[in-house]
């Protein structure tokens, strides 16, 4: 279909949902806050994950949808710190049908009106599943950030080692680029968003209009409040990383020229994911599995009985 005809068609069909997609610590919270200020629906206040020291303006994430996505990632054989590498078409697996029905009910309960802005970094991985659940048409805002800055931020917030954080960045960002295939998407480098907030807000408003979503910008103050450059705390360093960051920087080199609107998004071609990424995430998943087993045992009746017997033994 000719691009102009396709855009005209989309203007007549307002999007039901704007996904906010991006790796953890990449600026998705700022993008979601701006969409909320522009009038898009968000989770109710009692369902929002509260602000923290690392996200002073709030996370703009639904507690129940985040919890569901954790369960979905576990069903798929991973978790947020070690998501599984999924094969194309995985979202059509019949074993997901019960989760699909639950997801539909949760989404409807979370967002009472349309259109909405839904932010969750886990969407990088699980968005194909939600595309089978959320009413069409939809759009997306895809925010990406320098991998070394993300690694520094994850190290400060979650104590993740740099190598692990870079492996996560590779898996999330590559998956996001694939998951967004065919969806109208506004792509943005986090640096540019913070360095030119007014310009990016204008681009966002225009992008929303193409999706059939009319908004009324609240002025420069509202824009600058949500896109506060003073909140950018972490700068990356290559020290001690050797060549581990080269692949991630190569992905960023491909993404930077793609900033702006895409109607629709077409996944760029990257070099293959480095083998060390799967090795690192696989070891992390094994560690988390052992930790989970230990927690379950410590909460079990058998453990309580052993502890009681130990306390009764003479010293």
C-alpha cells in the first residue's frame, strides 16, 4: 500500500494502545510520563508501582501487568534478568491460551478507557504475545539508550555485573526490534530526547495524530518536567570490558539513524547475537533457579521441621 494512503487510513482509526518499549533504564519512564501528560490513559494510581530513588518521577508501570509478565517470562523459560531466546511464532503456542484469556481480562481491568499508554520494559520480550491480546490498531514508542550507560545504571540500581547488564541489553534490544515488526513506531535515542525535549514532544504529538490520537500539549513546562536531563545520572565506561561492548555498540550504530517515525517499523538487520550473551544469561538463569529452589525449601514444612529438630538437639 502506498505510504500516504496507509497514513490516511490510520488517521481514521484511532490506536487503542501505545506501547512504550525499551530496555530497563533506557528512558521509557520519561516517555510514558509524557504520554500521560498528553492525556493518554495509564494504570490507576493504586496499581502504579510507586516512585523510587532511581525513578523519582515514577515507573508508570502496572503492578498486576508486571506481575503477569513475570509469570509469562517464567512460562517461557526465563525471567527479567535472563529472558529466554524465543523462536519466531512462539506467541501462537496453544499452551499460552489460558494465559491469553487471563491477560485479556487483566488488560481490560487495568485500562478503563482508550487510548492508553502502556509501559513495561518486559514488552521488549513478550510484546508478540500481547499483540494477540490487545485490540488493534496500536502504535509504539521505542526508546533506546547507550548500552554502557544502561549497564552503569543497572549496576547502581540492581547490583548487576557489567557483563550481565550488557548481555541483557543485547537480548532486550534485539528482541524489541523484532517484536515491533509491523507496528507504527516512533524510535528515539534517549540522549536526543533529553537534549531536545521540545522538539521530541512535537514529533510525538505528530506521531500520535497519525495514529488518530488527538492531544493537547501542556506547554514547555509540562514537557521539561517529564524530560528532565538532570535525571540522567549514569555514564558508561569501557574500562575492563574488552570487546564485550563492541556488539552492543554495533547495534546502537544501526539504531541511531532510525530515529523518527516508522509506518510501520521494519526490524533492522544486525550481526548475530554473540555466543557469550547466551552463556551469561544461561548461567544467570541457573543461579536464579537454585535461589528459587532454596527459598521454596526454606518456606516448606520439611525445612521448618528440620529447624525445629535442630533447635531441640542438646548443645
